[in-house]
C-alpha cells in the first residue's frame, strides 16, 4: 500500500515475518480443541462414562490439527474438504455399527444415571449391537467430537464466532450442570479458556486467515482503514497462541481463587430461583423416557389409545407408565380385553366413534348366575373413556377414585366364533346398523380378500385374515406416516404392507365388511398372559369377594395387574346374531423390541435402507464378521455413488459453464460477442500460462497482449493491428461492428487458440 | 468498539446470571463471579504489561544524496509476559520545510510477550529536506477490548528518527559561466596559468571524496595520518549565492536543485563562494562560506532545517542588501515571475538575469 500525501509517500514494507499460516492454523486448532475437549470432558466425567482419556485426547487433538490445516491455503481448503467428505463418508459407513453402538452405550449410561437421580420407573434403553464398550465408546466419541470439530473449525476459522461456538458446545456441560453433577474443574477450565480466547481474538479483530470467507479475505498480512491512515495486521498465529496461554493462566488462577472463595463465603441464592428448573424437569424426564422424539408426538397419547385417529404416528413412543390397574381373581390365563373406543364409520384417516347401545350380551347376564367381579382403576389412561372388560356390566354407583367395578362373564369367544356362520346382509341389518357393513371400495381390499382366500364360518374367516397378515405383512412400531391424500387402509394394504395394530384392525374390519360380516374397529387395552403372570397378589383380599354365584373352589388368589401404555391395542369386533359383538385378534405377533427408536435410528434407517427392523433381530455374535463385511460393502457402494454424483455434478457444471459461455458469444450485439470471445481467450491463455509459470498474466492492457501475440508469432503485425482495432471499436465505442468485421475478428480469434494447441501437441511429443 | 465489547460482555454476564438463577449451583456461582472479576483483573494485568512497552525507531541512512526511499524500522519491546494482540502506534512524518504538510499514520501490530515486534515501512520523499519520523502516541486495547490504554509524549531517546534528503544535481541547467565570473579575471588568469588563486584557511583530516591534490603530504607524514588543506578562494567574498527559500513546495524544491547544481558546478571549477539565505527562524541572513564539498554539505544540511519564507517577499535579497555585504558577483536564485514558461525555463532565464542583476547589487 502506498500513501501519498503532500510530498511524502509511505509504503508498508513487509518486514513482518511472523505471518505464518502454520501458526495461524495451530492457533485455530488449539481453540477448537479447547472447547470440544472441555465440553466432552465435562459431560463424560460428570456422568461417569468410562472412556480412554489419553486416546481421546490424542485422537481429538490430531483431528483438530488436521481440520485446521484445511485453512492453510486455498488449495488445501478446496481439495481438502472434498477429500475429507469422502473420508468421513467412508469411515462413517465402515464404522457405523461401532459409532451407533458407542453412541447408544453413552446414551444408555446417561439414562441409567437419570433413572438413578430421578428414581424413574423406566427409561429408554437402546440396543448396543456391539457390546464391547471400550471400543465403541471411543469410536463414537471421536466421531461425534470430530463432527463437532469440523463445524467449529469452519465457524472459528471463518468468523471467530463465540456465539456459534457456544451454541454448538455448551449443551453437554449445560446438561451436566442441569443434573447437578460434579464436573472436574480441569475441563471447565479448558472450556472457559477456549471461550475467553475466542472472545479475545474476535474482539481484537485479528483472526482473518488467508482463506477466510467473505469480503475479509486476507491476501495480504495487512488491511487498511480510516482512509488508509491506519494499517492493521490481519492475524498473528504466535500471538494467538501466546494469548491462549495467557487466557489459560488467567482462567486457572482466577478460577482457583474463586473456587476456594465462593464456596467458603456460603453465598445463598434464593430458593425460589430454582423453580424455573423444576418446570423443565418434566420435559427432561419425558426425553429420558420417550427419547428426543418424545417432544414431537404426533398425537397426545401415542403410547395409549388414539381415539380412532389413523396414520399420524410415524413411530410409536411409549412412556412405560402404568395406565390401568386391574384387580380380580383370574380363573384362566386368557388375555383380558378392555374396550374403550369403538369405531363405526370409516373416514379414510380416522374412525368415527360409536356409543355402546347395542349390547346383545346383556341377555347373557339374565341367564348367567356365575360372574366375576373386576376392578378397573384408571391410573394414567385417557379419562374420556370407560375401560370395560368383555362381557361385563358396570356396578351402579361403583365409580370412586377412578376405579370402576364391573361384573363380567369369562366366555371363550373362539368357541363362539367357530360355530358362527355368515348371514346375508339383510339378515344382519335386522340386528345391526348399516354402518357396520359399509366399506370403501378399493382394489387393494378386494385383492387382500382374494389373497387371504376368505371362506367358511366367521371364526374361520377371522383366522384366515390373521394368518394372511401373519405371513404377508410385517408388524412394526415404526410404520411411517400415511401421506395426507392417501387412504389409510389402502396405503397399508397396497403400499407399505407393514404397520401396527391399528393398521391391521382397520384393514381387517373393512375386509370383513366387504365380506358381508358386520365388523367394527375397537381400541382399548389388553392384559396379556405376561401381565397377568406378573400381577401382584393382594394379600388381605378374599377371593369370594370377587366371585358371584356357585363357583367351585379353585386354587386362585386376588391379584392386581398393572397395564402400561405399551399394552394399548386395537382389534376388531364382529357381530354374531346369536351372541352379539365378539372380539377377534388379527394383529400378527411381533418380535420387534419395545419402542425405543429415536432420531438416531432415523439416521440409521437412512444409512441402511428399509432393513433396520430385520437387522435388529440379528444376534450380536453373528454381527461381528458378517455385519462388518456388509457394512463395508455398503460403504464402498455409498462411496461409489457419492463419487459418481460428484463426477456427474462436475460434468453438469462444466456443461452449464460452456452453455453460459456460448450464450455470451451469441447475444444480439456483435461487439459484445467479440468482447466476450476475446475475454474468454485471454482467460484461457492466462490459465494455461499460469500452470506453466508463464508470463501472459502479467500483460494487462490490450496493447501489451497484442505485442505478446506478435512476439510469440501467434499473429502477424497486420493481423494483430486489425484485431486490435476491431476490439477497440467493440470495447470502447458505441459503434456496432459490421458482420464482415465480426467474421474477420472471429477468424483472427481462432488463430489465437491454434498455436496453443500446436504447442501443446509438440510438447506432448 | 469498546462500547460494542461492553454490550457483548454485558450480554454474556446476563446469560451467566440467568444460568445462576436457573441452575442454582455453586458452579454457576463461580462462573458468574469469574465473569464479574475478569475485566477488572484483565485491566490491572494489561495495564502493568502495557507500561513496560518501549519503542525504538531507526532509518537505513541519515543523509541521502538523492530522493531515494528510506526504510524506517520501529521496534516495540515488551518486557512483560503479557502478549498484546493490538498495539496501535501513531506516528507522523514531516519535512522541516513544510511542517504543516505532514503524514500521520497509525499501525496496529501485535506485540509478543518477552520479545516484542518489529515493523518497518518505507518513506519515499518527493522533495528534498529534512524528514522527521516522530512517534505521537502508543495505545492499546486490552484483550477483552473493554479498556484502552494510551501513552503520549514519547520523547524517550531512540523513539524518533530523522534523515536528510539533499537536492538533486541537475544536468540540464547550463548557466553562462562567464557571467558570474565577471570581475574575477585575475583568478581566472591565475587558474589558466596553473596556479591556485586561493589560500589555505584550514587543515583537517582526510575524508573520502577529497581530492588528492589537496593532501598536505608533509603534515600527513608527520602526523601519521592523511591531512588535507581546505582552500578558500580569494574571490569567495566576491561571489555570493543568494537563495530564496519560499513556501511553494515544487518551486522551492526545484530552486534547491538548481542551487545545488550551481554550487557543485562552482566547486568543480574550484571556485569558492558564499551561500546566503534568509533564516526565518533566526530572523537574520545566514552566510556560509563554501570552499569544498564538505562545507557545502554542511551548509545544505543546516539549510534543510529552515522554514521557508512567504512567497514573493524575496527575503534573501532584501536581507543581503540590508546586511551591506560586499560582492563582486551575486547570483540570486529565486522563483521567477512570468507566464507561459516552465519552471526550468524561468530559472534558466532568471539565472542569467540574476547574474546581470548582481552588477547592480555590487
């Protein structure tokens, strides 16, 4: 820079040798490392997660240094990021199982800690497909730490943004602080040192590297301000490093001093301050029990009943809390269905509720003299419904403290159905409303009926449907959301062929209706054999109090069965004229684990395609070799795809560039065309020459360039003069060149290209 | 910038207080206390370090024959352990002839702990004169950019530096030599005969550039070191050069070039003379007898510290007339008046005129 004023000119002479890009990079690496390592250290130590400290330290430092060197110059930045992308993609795919398992291991440890702190009844537990935590945790830590470093490296090297840094790194220590866990002062110190250092660098304004983004790109070590009267250096790596040491000393000394003084002073902040935290505790507990996606449930009670809503839940989240308690003296181990919601009319995305006014089994009670008493206590289920067992009547005025008393008759419905024949529609209509025979006409429903081969008694048809679903469909708690314009059942039967109980019950209901059998959709809870078996015995209860009529003496006791929201269920009722509405089960059995999928599983499913549910069934032992080979194959496949996309993208961009260039040669103005064409040729020659360390780039003016053409014998004197005159007209006058002139210019422009080609051929020979 | 830092720091402090309210833990108490104390501690520590900053500056040469660029190097020495990311040095570069025409610049450089920093810049003088580089102030922001520290009046030895740029010897000026040797026929004849029409008035040590003819061989043998005789022309009192130092920069610069050219030409012809100019600072006519290159350089060097007189006052000539000095020939070098002529032409013409004027004066 030259400042010329009043007879004196000062020129900044760059006797300023400290501007080494390497030191700049190392200083940035130090910043990134301090904040990332500090952040992870606070979290891991706070939650007591075991990890190899030295390995993590060395590994993360290495990653940070490598990442910071991407900003060494423009070449390393442009090439480095592409290489890094492929390396990261490959490693992520290759080590996905380890990363996934390690991450879940960390989350599981955290959840266990939360469970211990808050005395939670149940927390999420993720399946660690590789159980060697020593390996998986460090790989997961390096992967997540590396990812965080990658983001921070860009933020710090380009913008030195403290805000961005805090947003990325604060969550881990903040969560640890939230749980009031003890964080080692060393890690807090490292984190604070990083923050203070970034703040200092940002406020000083001296952090612009040679390849920083935006207008502040620093080609020179100095910038000029205040009308060139102030010269400011851009960045000095060594000073940044020294400032890092200084800030570490400041944080250390001041931290130790305050760490001793503040607790000794016994400063008591008002207790009322803490109530804000208590409010949020519930949300954190939800996350601990439901996962992160628990904050975005499709319905209010995706774990319980949905009230006939269909297709809005991508993945069912259960909170594992007890919804209903049953107290009774069991006489068999058949599951107890508690009916809550009955859907009559099918509306494509929900069932309209029907109220229970057609209780045919009421007649049963008149003929039955043997009944059982059952107490249904609503603990956490939706209060808008009664949860009534099959075939029962409610004891009048028996509702107290959310407990309802029913008298019910245990009936073997399978036996009933096996003898129930299918009647004509008219015969059915004598008993039931027409709505129970209405069904939309979709080819998928009829095709399903055909494939299932429905015939025989009602019981046989029910069994055929259940078998059909069992063999042809998959049960999953992650069915995915039904698209808004698609019919729920049609989408299920025709497209996805996987779903949860609501899918199967809805589809079976419509199939039965199309078959001519009155059917309706029911939601409620089921106490299975497992829950009954796990029921707690009520010590001071008398079995006789729970039985009415001449019951024989049996070896039984009064038990209390807890039904969690995971036992919410949907099933079908069919109408049997001689008996009434009979429940049938069509949902296939599932080996799928309880719902614990999370956003990370969504990521996993993206990486692994649709096969996640199947993969989860694999045994850990089998995974070691086979799964790794599969993963490697997938990684290579992904890498090839990415490479192909990259190449295709480059080719596409090249075509776009050529297209744009050709367009600029064929505008309405001949002068403009010539100007563009010559500019392109100059740029081309500059690029070629630059590679050969040539000198063409030094010729700025047209006269210099034409002198070069003549000297290099690319153009003769006459041709050079002629072309230069035409260019002068084209570039610097309002006059439009004629067609003849343009043709001449084009011919001469072509000559500007030919010698290069000849020369390159000669060189290649 | 301090205000922005203050606002940002206040926001951080507020967030920290929010954390204290929310988390209600000892760690958040310590954090809040840390952020409260940090600016105060930083201020104390940084101030202590800043007071130990010292500055030195030097140039590549102190006397320049031509208007060549001069590199000025500034060294900021930091004796403390505190690195300083930004130390702003304000300095000015002035030419003594035109003190109001100055360049004031600031440079913000980092200063490493225990070592310091060095920075250099080039000064490209356009005009002749004495150039002074003076450090006006050193200031610095603390690391958090909340406090600003300043040092004014940096008058310590070595902080400032200066260099002199001599006028350029022109080759295009061809003044009629006969004109200003009018009245010096005796000397001229004597020279033609081979004798030196001058007398020795001083003997001194040999300096590079002195003619071998001037060496006093006898004395050199006696003293075991080369001694030279300084001659003074017998006619020096008769040939007087009056230079008008006037404020117009370009004209003055050119006039000094012409003066140097005339002086050098006269010395080449072995003619001693007296250089006169009106010193505005002293309020008197300064007359310097010049017999050789050394005395000429000395005279010019002193002249470079003068301040120019107002335009059109002809203070040199008036002062000369007032002093009543005797001269056989006076060469009055002054800015000419006239339109349509370039400065060279005017000066050339005026030089002739001046010589003719000298007869009137004498």
